[in-house]
C-alpha cells in the first residue's frame, strides 16, 4: 500500500481511520475482477436501448417532463441568466460567469448536452470555438486543450489541461459521429481520434503525459508533472471508457475496457464505507489527497460522483451489487442530514468541515441545487420507495438565486440539466444510426 500517503489521512478523526483503512486494504489486495463484476448484463441499457424514464414511472406526465427539461435548457442556454454565448455565425462558448472564464469542463458538458438533445448547430459552434481558442496545435501539448481562458481578454488562464475536459470532448465527438455522421461539415470521428492519438504519443516530453496514468490505468488530475500521479474521483467515468472501446477503433480497446473496470474498483475504495462520501482528490489507491489549496473533503467536484455511478449502472450494470449498496448508503447519509437542508460540503465521515471551499462572494455552506441534482440520479440505482423523496426534491427544485443572493447557472445549472436528462431517459449511449 505504498501509494497511500500517511499525510492524506491526518485530516480525519481516529474513529474514521479504521473503516477507511480496511476499505483501502481490500482495494489494494483484491484483484479488479473481484471488485468490479465483469461480463455483459443483458438488462443494461447499452444492450436493450431502454433507458428508464424515472419521472414517468413516478407519475409525472410526459408533457410535464418535457416542459421541465425544456425550461431548464432555456434557463441555462437561452434565458437572461444564460451561460451560452454565440460568437459570429459559426462559434459559441459556455462561461463560468462568476469566474469570467470558459473552461473545458463546461464547454465539453455543453457539447454532451447538445448531442444528447440533438442540437447540432450548438454542438458544432462550441466545438469550433474550443478548437480555435483552446486546443494546442503544436508542441508537447499538441491535441490537448488549455483548460481555462478569460472570456473578456481571451488570454488563457493556463496552458495546461484538466483531464476530464478531454474525456468529455472525445466521448461527445464519438457520439456526434454516430448520430450525425461525418459528412456535414465536421468529421467528428477524426476530431475524436486526433485527441486520442495525440494522447497516446505523450511520453513525458516537456513534462506532458497521457491523460490516463498507464501504469495504474486511472485518469489523471492533470496530465502534467507530478499531477500525473494522482486523480479526481469525479473524473472516473467507466461508462465513457466502454464507449471508447466500442467506437474509437484505435487499437486500444482492451486498455479502455481495463480502465473501465479499474475505475469501478477504484470508486469502491474511494467512497467511505459508511457515508459513501469521497474526497474531491485522491491517490490512485482511493486515499484522500491533500493539496496546497485545500484539505481533503467532499466538495464541488465530488458532487459528480453519484451521477457518474448512476450512468454506469444504467448503461452497463457491471458493478451492480456495489452500486446498489452505494446508492442506499449515500441516500441514507443525506437523509440523516435533513433531505431539505443538507449542506453541500462534508468531511468524509459526514461531519461539518472546518475548511469551506468558497463559491461566490460569501464563504458558506449551502443546500445546493447542484448536489440535489446529482443525488437524485441515485434513484436510478436504488429502486426502493425511499428514493421517491430524492426524485421529488429535484422535481420541485428551482434554478434561482439562493437567499444570500448567490446564483450559479453554470455549475449548478449544468448539473441540474444533466440530472433531468438522466431521470427522463434522455442521456443515452448513442449508437450509429441504422439505415
């Protein structure tokens, strides 16, 4: 267990150490095949093409469901507080308004939403803008993207990449190729392959590496320098690796399948055995990874983990038993904190953190719609009647300013749209169109 750094555990109370250490030991010594159940499950949506419309199952009409998703899309992409901005007649970007930047996270999310909802013009606009302003065309970073750019000065805030941006770019481009073909102005498949092929050429030259740590078969926090040697649990999307194995056709199919199983095993180690919470950043072992800017804890990045697990459960069901147990634990924990008022940041043992990661002008804990959104997707996994409350909570949620005036249509808004898509069966593994 050499990859587990003792310093990463010093932030936690002694009562938390035993279950975490036991979990890590199991993860380090049991083979991947034990932790992540391999094999095709004929009930998985990837094989049945049947995606659950949980809202409809809970009694909401299809018209009401469509109206809710359409309104959410309008509010985020078209309304007075929109985060989507067209540039000229062929480009557009999404902006994290509070930080006055565009980042590969939101841009690639926008592309995924666009391909899922069949909004080709929006998809093409965002891709052209991303390629023009953020994708490196030469040098050690060739094919990768600068993760952030100031939308007022158009100066990059960083030349480096955030690995999840590339992950979403590649997957959304493969989906676009399957949905729209490659003869309508953009060869989506070639653009996806360019990123993948560039990734496989990275060997440390210029201190730039593969997006995935090839020894550990886990996505890196940043494919650069020492950041190549640890990870972010919310970047672990086993379902996307399965898509790459199916459609990238670059000769690395088995590697991608292995990465999917490794991510499933990793998530078991990274999630607390009682609360099901994970740290924003971890070692490849799953142990919390402290950084110079904050100690370990469940914060904004971590909100995405339950949604990612729900996606993998619906699409592939390859780790069904653990995922169902995870969903029950996660829901039970949030319910124990008050379903209508639980905070959006925690220590892994569920206690209130001393360090609060600030969002907006005020450093405080909130009952954030972003976490309410992703928590609701666990109802796709836990089919008990108790999940109804989580579905009702997101149905009744409103994307609007909080009591203190803080409003984030970017991150909160994107998590909200993603959640509604998942729960209405409109976030799917897009296969090639049949003729």
